[in-house]
């Protein structure tokens, strides 16, 4: 047979933001080898009639946390991602990656999940990537290198600036990691154990990554009242290094800070246009946020480590002062509720107000009590982002859409698990709400932000665009019915309208049903 798969009579959006065209695709050995209307059914093993359907590149999730929550190890098939059209994920954001782990410990992941039951069989990046190849994955996977992961490999968890020798060791390990397959570096500047990372470290690491055409991913130092200062820091880094920078899960958190967002986007636009810097940002299209409770506290409270936080909370003077500060920020906390991302956390699904009533305390006292009981891994949800800001971001030419989610085992649903619906519905929601209902974007613009733009940002030369000899990562969806169905009360539901997903020429979703294909490849620079 000439072709493994023929997709015929589809309305093709090629991922470049150009107008759609009607044509057929011939796929062979994982590649797109023909585009045209003259392909015969008899020449293909499998024929998919895509009449009245949209055909586009598979979605590239530039910011995925399947490593932080260990989903890539526990459920590598990635069914929940495939079901929404994701064919490629990039891990290693927020300063944390699953390699290199020189000391063999995953303690740095304790801000996201528990790690005591995980045994690892690798230390370095090449070994980690070989492990992923061995276990087989359902989507294409690449990883950035977490700067904090490297830092802890060199100086341990100690909270201190790096000496010259320390910095040289970190840079050596980063270089080796890039040569072994890492796709760039990431910083999680808001996390207590990473706030010590200063501009000097970031400049040196970013210069090194730039030599290898890699990505610099940044979780801003602040997403709330100091948002503009945090963006200025990234701009300073961009101008001093000419690095390829991605601001992850970009937002203004909390209603008092919503007016800052337009100013932040304007800053990025101005510096990119004036100084030809290369700053992009990604967002997930939900007003509902999922945040580590740590990140909503005054940075001085927990700067460093868990011990520092406990010590501060036990200091009566600091405690009283903190209550006053939190009361003044009442709007940031009042409506949040807790996720159940560990089996021993009994407040999952409850609002802060409900827990406060249970304890007979104020919400500020309750918040600090919970922190003293379980300082890490507390994930809170809140409708903390404005829909107007989401639309403002989507209209920016520098915006990429990502899920910022993880992989979930769709065969094991627990009713007390409160999962953000973005893990099941990000990309269908984009098309249903922001293309069809609100007309914020056209289909070709929205598809570009999920395909061609992230592939360009990541320097993925054979993905993200439908053209001859590119990898056959393809999504076929019904534009009339595409819709997310997941919500906070019932997050484990697949979207509607995604009919077929092809990964490297293999059917992974067909007629809306997952197949037993582990067709993902391991990506590197």
C-alpha cells in the first residue's frame, strides 16, 4: 500500500494561521507524504472520511506538569490529553524536572506531590529519556531542565546564593543536560526555595541555553500585586541575553490585581517590538485557577524552606502581623477551596469558609492553621482570573495556549479528588467558548496558538504544521460539536467533537474512542 492512512476531503488548517483549504492527506511511516485531492481509497490501509470536519496539527502543550505530579510515570498512555487533541507535551517547568537527579532524591517535587513511593532508575537526562522510551508514552514528550533541580544537585536544599564555584558546577550540569536531550531551562521564581535565585544566575543559565537554541521558561516571581515588577525582571533578562523566553501560566491573580494585566501585556509588546526581544507567554483558558497555597502568602513568610515557615508561624509577633496582612488581602482568599491531592488531606473539596466554621476560627486563622498542619502540597482553587483578561491575552500575538495540567488515569476516578477541568478540556474549551461563542479568535488563529506558534517557539521543525514530510501528528474534529464537558464537580469527562487523533502516523483516538497505541516519541533539541 502507498499509504498507511488516508484522511480524505477534510477542511485543513495547516497550523500557520492561513485560511483553511479542502484536501486529503496521505500518511506513511509516521510522515505526511502527500497533500492533494487525487489520493485513491484503494491505495490506503485505513481511510478516514473527514468531510465537513476540521483537520489540523496535533496540539502542542508547551506547559504540562505530568512530571511534577508524576503522571508521566504512572499513566504514560496519557488518554486524558489525547482525548482533547494533545499530541506533544513539554515538561520540566517552574524550576523542577525529573532529571538530572544526581543525589537520587525527588524531594524538590514536594510542592506538587508525595514522592516516597516512587523509585527512580536514572540520574541524568539521557537516562531519564531512555526510561521514557522504554516504558512507552502515548504522546510526544520533551523536557526542560529545572534550574532548582540542578541547584539542589549542586548545593542541596540550602537556601543561599551560589558561589562562583557553585555557579560553574550548575552551568556544567546544565550544559551536560542540554547535550543529553534537555530542551532548555526553567525557573520557578515564586517558590520559597527558589526566591534566592537572582538575575545573575538567570543571565548565565539563559546565555548558555541560548547557545543551544533552547527555551527559557519562567514562572514569574509574582502573579499578583508585584506582577509588573516581575515582568520587568523578565524584560531585563531578555534584553541582556536575547534569550527565547516563555512566561508560563501568565495571569493577574485576584480581582484587586486584574487591572495590572493589560499593563503587563503592553510591556511585553513594547519590548518585543522596540528591542526585538523574544518573549512569549502561555495561558490556560479558565477563570478557575489552581495554585499552591504557598504562592499566595507574603514571600517573606516562607522564603527558604518548610522549617522557616513553621518557625515564623510559631512566633507570636509574626503571627499577629500576618493575620493583619491576610485580612487586608481578604479578596485573595475568601472564596478559595481545597483540592485533595494527597490521601491524608481531609479538607479536599471544602471551601476555606467551611473549614473555618469547622474550626470555629476566622478564615485567616484557619489558613495559617492548615499551613502549620501540612505546609506543602496544598493546592487551592479559586475563580481568580478575569475572563476579560483571558480574552486580552488570547488576542496578543505572543500568546500560546497550554493546559498547565497533568496526566490522569481515566480508569481510576475517585470522587474525593478535585481535579482542575483543564486536564480534560483545555483545547476544546478554547474552540467552543473563545472561538464559537465569544468570537475572541477565529479557528485559524486559535489553532495557530496551539500548533504552529508553540512549534516555532520550541524549534520543533517537523511538528505543529501540516506540510510534506512533517510528522503525522493530526487532530480531526467536528467544529459544530467540539466542546469541553469537564467541570470542577465532574472533571473526569472527555470532551465532545474530537473524533480522531493521530500520533506519528498511528491512530490513538478514533471515532472518539482511545486505542491501545503508545506512539509518542521522545523529543530533544
